[in-house]
C-alpha cells in the first residue's frame, strides 16, 4: 500500500482555505490551516 497524501503538502479545505498536512495515519489526516488552527479528518472505509 502507498500514501497519496504526505506531510508538508499544501491543499485547500472544503471552504477553499489553504491548509498544510501535518500528519497522516491509517485512519486520519491532521492538517493546519494557515491561521494556525489544527484540525483532523477521518479517512478510510
């Protein structure tokens, strides 16, 4: 298995706000918005 999302990558969230990936686990992605807020979202089945 391989990871498509990697730490340090930049994306936009559902509100088109720029975010940077902080950590990726098997079940969640933790990301930081550029305003300093850290959030997490679940991934998987």
